């Protein structure tokens, strides 16, 4: 065995194909000595050459031409005939997966997804049971806190985590995919149900108890995990929310132009401000609809996340009008849904953004010319400013705070009618100062009437604050001259308020719009506030002053009788068709009726029926508007305080 070489030691079994190949090689011409053909193969590779041809790889040329290779060495038949260099590949491509391997992997992934889905449903059911067990304690606790709730701290990564708002593959009009379970009903024993003819309940499936159950009071404290709700709205749901906005929200916040919104929606990728605004529009529309209550909080949180992310973006385009409008809608949402203080913080942000965009001087000389290019956009900016102006006066009326948007700094025209605004027609209007100086304006719209009445309210609040600080109001040299000017101002203001009150008489045959109802109640409050200032702050002891006091007392008695009729009309309105700030003048009316000044003007010393009418109106709105619930709690504490004082006086 040692005498044999390697070739003789290992001889593979020959096959018919080997025999055929050997016969073909035998027919080839032998290489002559000194020819240009390459050197003979090395001794080491003789093992490869003597192996079966089926085990040898195809040459690169046959591989490229995709033909059958006879796998002969040193050259295959094709390369020899075509006089090509026969190159043998040094490396082989990696082998692909075995048959059925990919299918097994897909089956394993599907099994894992089913297990994960089952675990999520089990976790949601367990949390639902825990929340149901503690519902009685949470209900009493939420009512003691005036129906408000605290928005939790979601962490830094919350405001940068996207929400799936544009998935159109769902089959039902609305579908929710919740990583954290939705809150459960706490303050309502009967859940709000979908309309019986809509197939929404079946689309959610009966296995998910969270999809069909909704609550009119949902606390965001249940969403304390960093993962927030991911809401998927279909095209039909978006169209429905858009229509709800124009039907219910635009009635008290007419600051958007339909054509401009349509053009922005077609080019939404280029405008981040429009994404913020449209999400805020959907949140407000869902708040004023029983069908979309289960997605309102998620839409609100998404709108806030987009706005905060826009503020934190260093490469952003800056402040846009859509950002101001989105914050204004969110402040209304927070007044109605969350906490009053949170709404005031968002409204304060709106005031500063209004000033940064110079919306208070759109028609002044200092306003850039570029902002007056688009008629619809300019009018939308005007209306945004005036709606914020109205909110500033009414919130200051509730808490007695100083005004933020000062009347003296306004260089913006009053808004045109809604018909001209939606049509994009350029109309010439006047300034607020001209209207307050008794300049004729024609037939003003309900929004302009509300602006005029809230302007009178702001003047009364400013006068009241200056009286409390004992500082000269009119800058007179003598105190007597100051008293005379102050009395004349009160007289003229009372006449102006009474004139505005006469124009605010909603017809009994037609239902007033939210802005007209707000204007009518605010006009009554203006007269009552002036009468209270006249009676409680004695100017002097002249006959003129006594006559002014008597006139104010008679006027306040007549106004209080009208308030009772007006509040009954407000109680008959739908809770989805009232202004978000309507509880503020209602609360002020009830407070004035409970005061000692009103008792002097009353014949029997009480306004029990009128106060009950105010409470009935607030009860109608409290399921949708938390301001109404706060007003009821405040009136309840005020009534208990008056009972304690009366009991203490009787004991003495």
C-alpha cells in the first residue's frame, strides 16, 4: 500500500456518464509540446478531476449562459468549442431555507400574536374589574372635586410618540386600538349607547367590553402609563366628525372658513399647524357628540402632543394661525371636559400667541402687508382674535381677574357676517372704538353683538377694580370732580347697557343660537353689575345720586324678572347646542339673586323661582360641561353659607 501513489490508492467507481465523458476526452486532439495551452493541473487537484462530474460545480460561462455544463476539466466542452477560458467558481452561494421553513416561522409568529392578544384582553378585563370595584369611591371623590380631573404626567417620551390617526384599513366607521384600557363609567349608571341602526357594536365584537361601553365622565388618571391610546379613524368617521364640528362647534366659535380648511386638508403634509387644528376640531366635535365620546380624550391628548411637539421643534416654521385656533379649541374642551384651571392656562397661552401674531392690530399701520394678502385667512385671524377677546372678558367676570387683551390696543376691524366670510368676500367694517362711540353699523351679526356686550362687561370690571383700589379713575384734580365724572360714567354706562339689553330679546318662536343666548345673559349681567356698583358704593348724598340709586333699583328688579324667563329658555336648549362659557353668566345671575342688594329690590325678599330656573339650566348642561357642575357646586356652598349665617343671626 505504501508503494502506491495517491492516484492508485483511491479510484472512484465509474458511472455511465463518466465513461461517456472519458470517450469524449479521448477523441480530443492531444496537446503538442510547446503549445500555448496552460500548464498541466497540479497533483493536488487530481482528486477533484477524478471525482464524478455530477459532483463538480458548473463553470462560470455555462452559469452565465444558463446552459448545461459537462463539467469536464481543465475545460468543459462549451468553453473548448467557443475558445473561452473555463473558470471554475471558487466559492458556492449559500444554500436557501429548507422547504417549509418559512411557513413554520410564519405559523409561530401568528401563534405568538394570538397569545399576546389574549394576554392584553385578560389584562384589560382585570383592570376593568378593579375599576368597577372602586367606582363608588371614585364617584364620590370626583363629585367633591367639582367633577374635574387631573391630567397625569406622561413623561417626556409621551409628547413625541405618534398616534395612528390615518389608518383607513378598518372596516367599521370607528375602531380603537388601545394599548392601555379605556376608562370605565364612574358617574353614570346607564352607559351611553350607539344608535340601534348603526353596525358599530357588531364591528367591535362582543368579546371586548370596553368598545361598546362609554361614559359621560372619563378621568384621564386611568391613562397613567406612558403608552397612550392609539385611535384609528376611518374616512367615514372623519367626515362625520367634520360635519359635527360645522354643525355644533362652529355655532359658537365661527373662526374657520370651509374652503380654506378644504384646501389645507388637501395639502396637509406641508402644514403641521393644520394637523394640530384638525385634531383639536375632532376633539371638540367628539365632546359634543354621544357617539364619539370614547375617543374624545385620545383626540384631545393627541392634539396637545402635536402642539407641544410643534413648540419644541427647532426646525419648525414658527407660530401659525392654526396653532392659535387649535389652542383656543383645546381651552374650550378643557373648560367643558377637564379642569377650569387647566383651561385658563391654555387660554392664557392663546392670549400671548394672539399678541405675538399681532392679531389685535391686523388692520393697523404696523401690521405686515403679507398678512392681509388672503381675504379668508385675514378674516379668520380677525374672528380668532375676537373669540379670544370674548373669552377673556367672560373668564374675568367669573373670577374678577384683570383683563389681558386691552380695548385701547385693538386695531382690528370687527368681523363681517358669516355669509360673507364663508364666501370669501371682502367687506369694509369699522373698529370697535367707532361702534362704542355710537357710530352706526347697520344690522350687526350675533358675534358683533356679543363683542359689544362683552366690551361693556370689561369696562364695568375695570371700573370695579379701580373703585376697590381707591385710586382716581378719571384723573380729576379734586375728589368732588371725580365723583361727578364717575356718576356720569355710571349713568351713561347704565343707559348703554340697557340699550344693549333691549336688543337682546330672543324670540319665543325660534331657538336662539349659542352666541345670541350668551349675549343676552351677559347683557343682563352688565345691568345687574352696574346696579350693584351704584347701590353699594355711595357717591354722595345729593338728590341726583339718590335718583340714580332708585332708578338702578327699579331697573335691577325688572332685569331679574327677565332673567328667570331667559334661563327657562336656556334650560330647553340641547346640551350640545350651548356655548361652553354660558354657565359663567348663569352663575353670576344666581349670585346676584342671592345677594342682599337683590333682596332689597324684590317684593318678598327672595328670588327662589329664578334661582331654581338657573339651577335647572345648569343641571341640563352639567353632563357635557364641567363649568356647569362647578357653578352648581359653588351655588350649593353659597346657599349653605347663607343658611349658616341666617342660623347664627337667629341665635343672636
